[in-house]
C-alpha cells in the first residue's frame, strides 16, 4: 500500500465499490467495499482516510452481525477518531497525514470467518505499519460473534490466558536462537521481557482455512526487515503444549 491510494478518490467523497469474491466450502459470499474520505482544517488537508473492507452478502443473522461489526469500526474511525485527530496537535502534526486500511480474508471455511487488517499510517512524515485481526463464529454456538483464542481452538485448555502464556513462551523459544545468527533480521537487543511487552497472543491471532490459530508479530518492532512474521498452531499443537507444561 502506498500514499497514492488516497489520490485515486474524490475529495471527501464516500465510495462504495463492490467486488464479488464468492466463497467455496460452504463459506460466506463476500464482496468488498471501499471508503475514502479527507479531513481538512482551514482548507489544509490534515488526514486522508481509506479503507477496503469485507461485506457479507445476504440477510442472514450471521451476515448482519458481521457486517455490523465492520461498519461500526469504520464509523468510529470516520465519525469520532479522525475528527478528533484533526483537532489534536499530537495527532495532526502538520499536514498530509493519512491512515490507509485494507482487510484480507484469512479464513472463510464455513466454520470461521477471519480477517486481518493491514494499516499504514503516516504522521508527521513518519510511516507506521500495523496489523489487526478478527475471527467470527459462522456456524457454531456463537454464530455471528467474535471468538476468543480458546474459542478458535475449540475450547482446548482452561482459558485463553493459559493458551496465550504457553504460546508466548513457545514462540520465544523459536526466536531466541535466531537473534545472534549472522545477518539475523531480529533486533540484537531483543529479550523475553521486551518481546512480551509488545506481543499479545490473546489479540494477535487470526484463523486460517484449516481452522488453525495463526499468531503474528507486529512489523518493525522485533525485526528490522518490516516482515509480518507468523506462527501457526493447531488444536493438537496447543494440547501438546499444555501436556508438556503439566509435566514440568
């Protein structure tokens, strides 16, 4: 994604273009919508906002619930946060800032619907990339609702907190040996304490098409190559971590 995205859209005009993406495996029928909006102060462009987000076709309760979530998140951004940013000196340092968001579908298998949102924000000339994610139940007990980590892993273990703690330690055990290798992309001063401050397994996950939990690290925090590093865990993987922890 680059700065040119905002130029493609008319000033302060809401655009709703729909691109059909029909699902297989009894998944939901998905299209995408776009919104582009500019925020000015005394004729000076302070913020440009762009978002491409999924829309569930049909009028089922599941579709209505999931669509309500995405529309609510976008309305909060366009009607509350961005107008506030424009008036806040710390969030509007000069002009020509932007927030661009693109949602990607990670899972649409009839059991879960999951997306990850890639956000690029420019503030005072500095660009920051972030990742956010969502997992919805499609056909289970909580159809139409977002799921906790334990819910995605079909109620394995005692709690999401338990799973998150085990995943945190396990992922660190995979990263730590790589830090001091030649040409390692990992920050050389990275340690478990700093790692645990910015990686939240209870939040930083989505589901893939096999209904695994995919954990991700925010770009440019732990590494200097800008990559979004992911770690995939199945229900069986988590069960094994729990068993190993009980033995220790």
